[in-house]
């Protein structure tokens, strides 16, 4: 199969889980946090189900659709579908607070349907 014949996965991503690659739907990913040279992918809002990837956040963000995922801090990417509320410099996903970096706040507000900001 040539490069042009490959069908891009538009609703999922394949991530390394141990010795194999596993398919994860974008809707299964709540947030991603940078941790040293790794990324922690949270697959539940309470952060209990997670996957550690040996890839820097700056590289991983290039594989994610920009209409679903938003970089909100130098160490965090979130799935915009799961943002419940924004209070001050924090947003909440399932009751879990995620910091909003000053340099990302304007971009977040412009991407979301925020009225009266």
C-alpha cells in the first residue's frame, strides 16, 4: 500500500500501550499532561485510567485534531468536549481542575463559545 492509499484515522489515534499499539477514540481522551519527557494521557475524568507515552507534549500535539484538543497550559492539552466550566485561571473536566496558562487564555476563549468574557 502506497502512502497515498493509506486512509487517515479521523476519529482515533493509535498509542503504544506496553509492547503493542492500541486504538483510542478521541472521545476517550480527556486530557494530556506533560511529565518530564513523557506525556500522561488520561482516559477518565478522575485521572485514574491513564497511559504514559515516551513522547514530548510538543510532538504529540501535532498528531491531535485542533478542532477537538486545545492546549491550555505549557503542560496540558484538554479535549474541548469535556470542559465543564471555567473559573478564573482554571478549567474543570469532570470536577478535576486544570490550570490555564496566561499565554493560552485568549486562544481558549476565542475557540470556545464564551459569551460575556
